[in-house]
C-alpha cells in the first residue's frame, strides 16, 4: 500500500540506518517494536528506546508520513476501556467498582482506513473497541495528549454524574494503574 521510498528527511534517514527504506516497511518496523513508555517525549525516542506506546509509535509514523507527503492522519480516539477489550485491567477496575474507564488511544487514518501499530505482531486495520469520539491531532502536539485526555474526562464526568468516581485526580491515578498493568502484560 505504501511502497514509496522514504525521502532523505530526519526520520527517513534514521530509519534507513535500521534497514527500513519504504513507508510500508516503516509501518511494520514500528509495529514490531515492543509496547512501552519512552524515556522522553521526543518523537525519535522510539528508535532510541526501541519501544513505544500508541501515542509515540503513531506520532512517529504520522510525522514520517508528513515528511513523505502521504495523506496519513494521527487520530486521538476515546473509548470505554474495560475488562472485555483489555482483560488485564479487570482486577484494577473491580478494586474501584468501575465498569470501565474512558481512555484515549492514538492510531492512524489513511482516508477512512484505520492503521493501528500499537502492539507487536499484526498491523491492525480495525480497532477492538468502539470509538466514542475522535479528533485529528498533530504529531508535534503529542505532549498535549495528557492535558487533552484530562479535559475530555472532565467533560465526560459532567455528562455522566452517576459514574462511580467523579474526582478527576483519583480517576487519573486509576487510569495510570490500568495502563501500567496492561503494559506489563503486553511486554514479551
């Protein structure tokens, strides 16, 4: 689908050092990096750390697409993360009597097709959950994702006053615990 050769751009040159020469190869290379949080917020850190999250992997790929004039967008979608779509977090949710937690997930869109390179293995073109709301974001604004996510949680909580936890700081701590648990299981 993306068999074009990478330009001599900053990210393209770094990937060529890794033996990656096309955007399609870059998708698979980044997809096969282990899931894990990076040491810093620089987009290039996924190559330095040899791992990444949904945010850093897709921001890297979106910026690479921009450098190569490809119509690929970085998306931030919100969904209900629960025991069904993320089994590892069941105990954490149960500890707080939560049926789910509103989570933000980054992925790519090429026209209307979804590309999800989060976890090593198969590059997904379908998400395992329903997106409640999504927005296009700039890969260079990735550092704003936690702020945007908390803002979305506050708005969502105002619209859902019967949700078991209404304290945004406590809810964020529960969310961080869920991500930590899910990350440990996701790692090889």
